[in-house]
């Protein structure tokens, strides 16, 4: 009988200690949950702190090693495809001037202007001048202001040749303002010249080789230009009724192409 009592007492003691342990663990879990859910605490605080720290380090790295502004001077060549390319003789060079503002290591905005000259020779009877088969040379001047965005390729994991070339893709919005001067027949039209403009774009790629880190760079850029020329749809240069040969241009459409080299001063 005494043995049975001892066993019962021992079981009751063990059950009591087990209940106490469970109660203590439950209290600790509830306390932890209360701390996480209490006002002023954020379950994402650790994640946010890591993100903010990484952003601060990236900003510090950009301020130390990045470029902020750039002044770009360059020359190049502009030509055309289609009927426009057939009608126009291109004159070298194309002049370029632009300013760049770097947003970070991989992106920049570019504001600038380019100027190119071309020439078209009309030595045939046309719909516009059916009785004059020798209009002669027409000087074409094109000035195009633009705003562009550049996205630089991350080359940190590539070879040093690609890393130091700073390759980028670019897209830009342009306005092509064109002036046609009738050099040989100034009396053919009023004031001897005509003007007009149209929206266009530019898409392509480029590289920038450092001549002196963060100070001077040599840039090369190639672009294709779809343009809504003010005289692109004209039919006035089609063969005239007195033209014995089918010489002329149904329109003056065509894509523009340009390539240029720039010297970039950077701060």
C-alpha cells in the first residue's frame, strides 16, 4: 500500500512539472508574438534595413567612382536609304554637340543637337517644274535637336576589354528641321528656299573608351533614324510630261543612318 502511494505521488509530481513547462513555453511564444505585433515594430524591419544599407553603399560608390555630367563634341556621317538615299548626295561631316546627365552607373539622359548637309540635283523634267529640266543643285541642311536615354550594359563580370569600353544601348526623340535652298535656280520658288520639319527617332548602340578615368572619354555611336520628313510623301519630283525618260523620284522616303565619334569631357 505504501508503494502504491509513492507511485501515485510520483506521477502527480511529474504531471505537475510537465504542465508548468508547457505553460512556460506557451508564455514565451506569446510574449515573442506580442513583441513582433506591438505598435512600433515591423516584421520587415530587418529586410528594410538591409535594403537601405545596400542602397547607401551603392550611392557612396557612385559618388566616388561615377560620372555626373558630360559635355560631348563630335563629328560623323549621316546618310539615307530608299529614294531619299538615291536622291541625296551626303556631305561630310555631321556635327554633334550634347550634354549628358548620369542618373547612376547604368543610365543617363542626353540632350543635344546635330547638323548635317546634303545635296539633291534635279536635271530632269518633273511634275513640279514640267518646263524646266535643269533646276540644278538643291542644298539641303538638316538640324535635329534631340533628347535621348542611354542604358549602359553591366560588364562587371566580363573581361576588362568590355568593361572599359562602357557599351550602351540608346533611344532618342528627335525633330528634323530641314531647309532646301535652290542654288542654281533661286527664282524657281519664293525666296529661293523652302523649310519644314518632322518628328523622328534614333535607336542604336555605342561605346565610350576612357582616355583619362572620370575626365575624358572617346565615344563611338551608330544609330538608325525613322523620320516623318516634311517632304517625304511629295510626288512633285516624279517624271514630268515632257520627260522622255522615266527619270525621277516617286517620293523622298527612306530611313536615316548616322555614325559619329565624340570627345567627351566628364565631371
